[in-house]
């Protein structure tokens, strides 16, 4: 059981102290995704104790919880009402918090159909770099009052604010699910998936790995059965284990070698570089194990209209749009003028340089 | 702050030098159509209107405005309901309607790449022969443009299941005031770095000019079925909304109309709605044939359990369209009840629907202004239509005051002052009740990151702290503002 504890006063005081003496802070939830980005510099700000569900009404499809709440706990609570976190965030090493899931913005196998983490985020309470407690968004589905700061926080790796409370849209668990498997090569798999994705089938996940295409169908019992008959293939029993292993990267594919996360237009062909692929999201998210250099991968993927990141222990600059960096720095400055929050975790060279630029 | 340039013909000359003659409008009669958007109660003659035909021309217009410190007000199709495109008397109104090319429909990648002036519905029309469509369907979708949809984060009848604009846009090209072209996202489902896509969506033209939009296309559902249920009380209708959702079904749309809206719609188009009902719900399901069969049986069961006095389901496509007719004609139908109406747009938690509708009834009696409710019940997105007569002394002011009270009520029950229409100029005062000073200041700093001289659509979307102090809605802690040393703007 997660502790139900409001630790926000201590966190605000810690940020205020850090802002006062300009000492940067490294925000740490449960530490399960530290490997995703270069380390920040500074002393640790542990938010894991700021934990517990603040509000959950299943008929509103909204859950509000403190950032340190373990994902496993949220999944348990939602399952008791036949609901789920639709963005299905990964739990690396079985762990992870809601705040960490939102700060890193990763989504599970159902992403093209159920939406991304940022799609589910409805509101946040955060501490900015001035140690102000700010509330953006809310607990309702539709809200266009003010800039969408809640979604801006998603995937910002804690560089714009310390997340305190987060409201997310949740969804009913599908009444029925089936996974169909097909022995096909990756190009055939991609062609089939592309054709299916263009038709109104109740798809909810696809994954091609080791010569096998997995297609998950979700919906009502009759609906899933009819769709299964339409796509063919064989039934995969106990398929939830398989999808969890892809989501949490406990699948054997992820156990060896350097691995890139490759985001591509879904129907894009595979780059002609030797290596092994695991392809999800109807082709939009692919994992690539290769001995090729980072530059080779980057170039080939860019040519196809996508981008690649080295997933674990990324080195070198992130593949940002060049023109955007100037505005990233100004945004950082707008939220965290002393650059005390997760400095260096998303991009380098913030600080004095950025302040000068933004005061133009 | 901004130089007053209303008499400065040199700026007009500069604009004429970079644009074809027919793209610069200074003649008062020709400018007249641009003095208001969909919020017709708010009018302001623009100083000059420009209608560029290329992205390069847009870039040049921004340069001229930046160099001369002239405010820029972007405008799409002018259907917005919150005055977001209200012109500045000393600024350039930048109309983007001529950037109206569909650049690409890519059925395999399920995207459309379009210019900002392309009409919302035109995207679905262009994608239809591939079996695909663009999901967000604001009621103005015949006329409204995708650029405006991005600026407002527009919703529609089907966003309960398919989301708002922000959930359906994959990429943007944006020009900032400083002339930088940002490529945000594209045909991939995500992009590295800050989520500028979410930030620009719904930013009401305050951060930059959208010059290209990549939207996600979805397969057209195989089957759609519309169900109608009548109820003897608002409470029963509102309760059914929560019950349908709680049963594990996400309808494509879930709409509610109250007795006045039903009567108006019936008198106007005769869709066959039960006029003796206190409220009706319209629940649309879509999906595969089997899916819809199973779920509609379930929805009908819930409706009956919730004491619906009458329940029916569409038999075929023609029947479904007939049944939608009254809902789709509801706004113009209500428009026949009074010379003017004022459309509100608050969102509340669904569980508070009945309570808030009752409170609106009370306000209606108190102000002596009738209200019709026709709205997106599934999202909790209310659209109370306050009926008034602009020619009767004081009625507009009364309607606006009552509207302000309704929005304050939405905030008080945990909702928001705008679900899909935007803040524009209309809800600036209501924003003071929803956000505290530090949050408003954060918004202003965020804007300054993209628009340091604050020339982009000035005075919209986020109120100044001074304004909030005046309307008395400011959250003042212990008698003083936070950070008194900070400049107020």
C-alpha cells in the first residue's frame, strides 16, 4: 500500500531554499527511469513520499493523485472499478510513479488508439522554479482556459516544474480482448498492419518481433470475435503477459545490445541498416538493436521523416528541431529562471546564456 | 508600449510593398466584414486588414509589424465565439483564409497535411474516398478553418470519444513574431523536447502564426447508431449520463437538450422530439457492426433503468440523420426565440450537471432572462444560451453579468470557464476567478518567451493583473500581491 501523504509544504520549502541560494535540484520520484536522459546536476529532491490518491470518481473517468503515487498502486485501484490508465505507462523494473510517468511522457502499446500520456493529462499542480505552487488545467475533459501548461509538463523531464498533483483521464477496461499471432516477416507485417489500421477494426496494439506479428483486439465480445475472424491468425493465450513484457521492456528483445527508440511515420519502410527490430504502434514506434553508429541511425531515420534516440543512457544532444532550442531556453527561463530544476536533464547550456536571450 | 500607428501611412506602404494590392485592405467598407468574429456583440474596426497568399508573405507581414511595433491579430474563418479575432484599432488583422491548400492526404500514414485556411470539413471530404476522416467536428465545421481550430483547440459533438483538436493534430509549422519557423511534430506520433504542439494548440494566436497543420485521420466507423431518451426531470437525464459512462461505454457523442431547446428545435425543424419531456439525451455509438449492436442494447437498458419516459434508436442512416436534425438545428432554432442569444461554454464534472442546471434556472429567474440548454453532456461541457434583446436598454449587460455568474459557478464546482470556445476577450474577467495571480503571471511569462514585445493578439486570452484587481476577482493573499516588484501587464 502506498502511503497517503501530502509532502507539498516540504517540497515547496526545498525549492524556495534552492532558488534562494541557486543550488540546483535533481527531482527523483521512484528512480525507475533515471537511465532515460542525461543526469541532472545538484542535490536530490525526493518526491516519492508525496503520495496517494486525492480524488477518484469512476463515473467521471478522472483520477487525481499525488506525483509520488506508485503506478502499480494506481493500476490496482483502477482495476477494482474495471478501469485503466489508457496511456499504459511502462513500469521499468516493475516500478515507477505517476509523476515520473508524466514527466517522461512514455506511453504503452495501445498509444495510437488510446492516446499518449499527454493526451490523458487533464491538470497539474506544480512548483515552478520560483517556488510558487501553481494549478493548471483541472479535472474536466474539456478545458481551454489559459495555455495548456499541464500538457507542456508532460515529457519535460521535470525541467519546468516539480509535479505535485496530477489529474488524468482514465478509461473503462475493454470488456473483451484477444491477441492474434501471425508468422510473417517484418515487411509483410507492416503492410498488413497498415492495411488494417486504415479500416475500422477494434485494434488496440500491434507488435512485430522475432518473425511474429501480434495484433491485439479490444472491445465487446462479439465485436472482438468478428474482428479476429476477419484478420485471421492464431490465438495467443495469456497475451497480457506478452504486452506487459513489451511495455516494461522485460521481453528478451531488450536484454542485449544497444537499443534505439525510433519514431517514424507508421507506414515508413525500414532503414537499410543491419540490426533487429521490434515494431509497435502500427509502425509508429520501433525499437532497433544495432551495432551501427548513432550518426548512421540518425541520418537514415531522419530521411524517412522520423527521429531516433538512444534509449538507455543517451549521450550527445537530443534530436530537437534546431529552431526550437531558442524557445526551449526561454520557456525554461519563464518557469525556472535560476535553472534549479533538473538542470541538464533535457538539454544543456541553460542558465546565464538563456536569461540574456530571453530579456531581449 | 505599442507605438500608436493609426495614422502612420508608412506601415501601410510597407505592407503594400510586400503584398499584392488586393491583399491589403484599408477601405472602411471592405474592412467592415472583419470588425467582428462569431462573438458579434463585440465589434472593432481593424486599422488595416492583410490577406497574404503565401507563407513568405505571412513572414514579411510579421517582419513589418515587428519592426514597426504594430500589433498583429490573426484570424481564420472568423467563426470563433469568444472574440479571439477581435481586431485592434491600431493593429494589423492578419487573415489566413487564403492559405487554403490541402498539401497532402497520405492514407497509409493516416495523415493530412494542410494549410491553416483549409476548412475543417474539407479535410474529411478530401479523405473520404480513402475511408478516412478528421474527427473533431465543431458545430461550425462547414465554415471554420483548421488554423482557427488549432488556435482555439476546438471540440465538437464527438470529442467524448475522439478528443479535442489537441488529440488529433500531429504536427504544426509555426512562424514566430521574430520570423523563426518552427517545425513541431509531423507524421510521427511524438517528437523530442517540450510539447510545443500542446502549447500552441489552444494558444489563441498569442504565441505565433500557424502556417501548416498535420492532422491524424481515422477510419470512418463502419456503423453508427443514435439513441434518444426522454426524461421527466433534469435530474433523471443528468443521472443517466453518469450511468452510461460508468457502464464502461464511451459513446461517440452524448448530448442533452432541455425543454426550451426541445420546443425551439421542434418548432423550427420538426425532428419528432418529445415536446413534453423535461430533457432528452442523444447518445451516439459507433464502431463495428457487432460492437454497436452489443453496446446499444446496453445503453438502451441503462436508459430504461433510469426511468426514461421514451426510448428510441435509429433504424438506419437516414433515420439517424433525421434524429440528429433537431440537435444540429438547436442553436438557430433558439435564435428564433429572442432577438439575440449569448452562448456560454463552461465545463463541469458530470456529477454536478443537475445541480448546476438548477442553479442556472434560478439565475434565469433572478435576471429575468430565459435560458435554453443544449450541450455536450458526456464531457460536462455546458452551452447555456441566454436569450436577450440587444436593443432593449441594459439587456446585453444583464446577459453578460448573468453569463459571468454561470462561469463563476462552473469554477466553483470544480470546472472551467471555457471548454471549447476559448477565452478571447469574452471571458477575460472570468479568468480572474479561475486563476490566481502567480498562475496568470506564469501565463504572461510563457507568452513573452515567444513574443517578447507582446505584439501577438495583445489583450486576449489572459487578463492583466490590473484588470483582475479591478473586477475584484484577484486572489490577493494577506492583503498583498505576490512579488510586488514584478512588472504588471
